[in-house]
């Protein structure tokens, strides 16, 4: 089915398109509109619901999916967490992805515990009373220096010991197999395969 994804981030669309190949992933930008929604929730899950409800209200009640994700670092008490996209920014200033991960590396200087997890909260939203949330993680450690040019965001500094590489050094396929988004998206895919017909929306 066609799934409207409530995001302004094209990387998320491209990843979900590969993770959910039998569905067509469409973002507001594909329809000629922008997507700007304030993320006022206190958790990934609240923010994914806020984004989904926001787009659902503008999409004639069609089912919508939304992703709220981020990087939680143990030595920083879970920061940047739900603020990952705004890390180091205050009102009126904006930082590039590179500036954000460089700030993260500075904030971790001298810390021995570099354990971290990417988190993805993915909601399949039918209406305000019916939705299904899939929340997954991908564990890794924050590298000493960036490596690789694939992916987006914090990928160059997220090292996955099992692969011996950073997320930005993996192919798209490899990333989607192990990432927080890949795991949450695959769970949604299986859910739609086995339960989709019963929802009355597929
Ligand atoms: O696979 C990933 N690889 C690297 N970095 C990632 C990943 N997944 C999330 N991240 C980081 C990027 C951003 O700093 C934040 C997401 O913030 P988040 O608000 O969910 O997304 P966003 O603002 O880019 O787009 P939107 O809210 O329109 O969906 O976490
Ligand atoms: Mg955002």
C-alpha cells in the first residue's frame, strides 16, 4: 500500500523504501509540501505519534507512518536522545550534522564508557484511537574519530563492533539489516504481512 511517511528527512524515506519494498513510501516533499512539526513530546514514542497525527490531519485520514529516532549515549545520561536533531543548537542557531557529531566527540573526550544506542520509534497510525508502535535499537560505541561517507546524521561516529566498521562505512543493505530503523521497519513489515488484511485499511 502507499504509506505516507511524516518526515522532512529524505534519508528516512530512502531507508524505509528499501526496508518495506512492497509498499510505496511517500513523504510530504514528494507531494510538493514541506513537513515541519514541533517535536514537543518527552519520548521518542510521543514524538513519533505527534508527527503522525500532524500529517494524518492533513492527509484526509489516510494511514500514516512516522519515525522519531536518535542517539542515546550512556556516559551522557542518554543525551542527545530525543534532542539528537537539535543537539548543540539553541533558538536561532543551526548546526550541520558534522558539527553535531563533532560536538558529541568533544563532549566524550576523556570518557572511557563510549557505549551508545540508536533508537527508532516507528508508528503505524490509522487514526487517533488506533495505532501500532514498533520501537527498536541498534547498539554500538562512539568512535574516536569519524569514518565513512554513507548514511546520514551520526553514522560516521557510530561504530558497530560486530562489523568492525562505522554505520557510515556499511552499504545501505547492511545498514538496513542491523539498524534501529531496519529492525523497527522489518517488524512493521511482518505485522502488515500477517495482520494487514484484518485492519481494513490495506
Ligand atoms: O540512522 C541514523 N543514522 C544516523 N543518525 C541518525 C539515524 N537515525 C536518527 N539519527 C539522528 C539524526 C537526527 O539528529 C536524529 C533524528 O531526529 P528526528 O527528529 O527523528 O528526525 P529528523 O528531524 O531528521 O526528521 P523528521 O523529524 O522530520 O522525521 O537522530
Ligand atoms: Mg525531527
